[in-house]
C-alpha cells in the first residue's frame, strides 16, 4: 500500500467528516476543496448552518477559534470543529463546547 500524502489524508478525513455531519445533524454538506480557508465544510440541515473545520487529534490544539468564529459569522453559522481520533472516533465541538450524540441540543437525530 503506497504512503498517503498529507493532502490525501486530509481529503479522506473531510469526506468522513461530511458523513458525521449527515448522521449526527442531518446535514447536507459542501466541501470547500482547495480553498485554503479555515472552513473545510459548510453544512446545513434546514435549521442550523455549521462552518466546519476538520483536524486530526494531534492538531486539535492548533485551532484558531476566533478566526473560525469570524468565518462562521459570515454564514450565520455555528463554528464547528470535528477532530478525527485514532480508531475512527470523532470529537465534535460546537463553538468550543464538546458535543456528543447524546446531547442532541439541536433537536436533530
């Protein structure tokens, strides 16, 4: 199996993150491929809009929440961080607050 480039790893994580947004929040997603902006995915479910940044667990601490909030405001969106963890788990943060599926604070299944 050939070694994946950082771009390929990021692409795969973003595709999986889109699946998380659909299954957790019922969202339709648009990936901002090649934009080099802080927002990797814009997602919406007809009620809420999310400006999503995708990070690996090792990069979780490098998030600039002020910048993510600024971009999210431009879309009237919730600044969202999805962190891909080893073993295929995800951590989800909505405006810096940890969110779990059980929280269901947005009223979606």
